[in-house]
């Protein structure tokens, strides 16, 4: 077993409690979504959304960014209320901007 040094950086994350829980077939509804700093897998998923600089993203693109950065499977938030998607996109935006700068 390898110990993790105390100085190991921790990935930033921010939870968001959904105003409208998302139903899940055969399971408990999604009530909280945690947005994480994007890792390379999330960035690849976001890249595949074909977003254009200076163009407002579609609802599907915003949901795709949120799902990628929350580590949820594609389509997990298809039944999410738009106000929750908008709030989650507002949380994800700064994390994504910080990741792609430089």
C-alpha cells in the first residue's frame, strides 16, 4: 500500500443540490450533482461536443459538459430541469475555463 503525501493536491469540486431531483429507472433519483475539475477524459468528452468559441452552447452541449464534469454517464441528466442544468453549467464554466487556459 502506498501512502498519499499530505502535500498531494486535491481536485477541486463543488456540489449542487438539484431543485428538481432527476428520476432514475430502477434506482434512487439524482438529488446532488458534484462538478469536478475536468480530467483528460472529461475534456475529451467536452471536445466531442463541437462547441464553438463565441457561440452560446445548446442545451444538449451544456448538459454534455455538466455530465462530463460530474462524471455521470451520457444522458444521465436528460430529464433534468433547465434551471438545474443552467446552475450546473454556471459552476462548470469557471472550472473548464481554468483547465483550458494557457
